[in-house]
C-alpha cells in the first residue's frame, strides 16, 4: 500500500497534548491522528446516512415551495357590528370584563 504524507500546522501546546494522548493510547502520533480522523469520518458518515431521508424530504419540500406561485396579499374586510361584538366577547373571556391589564397594541 502506498502511503501519502500530510503535513499539518498547529500550536505547540496542541501538538504536545496530541503527543501525550497518543502515548497513553500506545500509538505514535501519526497512527493516533489517523485513528482519530477515521473515527470522526465514520461518525459523520453515520449521521449523514441517518438523516439522509429527512434531508431528501426537506429538499423536496423546498423545491415544491419554490415552484408555487407568489402569494397575493389578502385584504381583510372590515368587521361587521356583530363580528366586532363577538371579538370583544372573546377578548373579555381572555382578559376579563374590566380589562385592567393592557392587551398588546392597546392602551390599558
């Protein structure tokens, strides 16, 4: 098997920590880094595989949304007197008849 050399640059304290961890694991620095990188790649690939179905659903939904015509701005008709009373009655149920607490967007 042909080997390829990869050179990395890192801070001196990082290099020392890696060397110490490699020594504790009974590996030289190269073997330790290859093991760490291989483990990280396997973890990333497993996560990507686990979420590939979700990613495909998201991509399909985004494509479907992009194909939709632009929304037209709907204007709400004014409330009738009965609708206004119904809204007031609903607000009274939530905030109470005396309305001592201010509603968002309304004075107390």
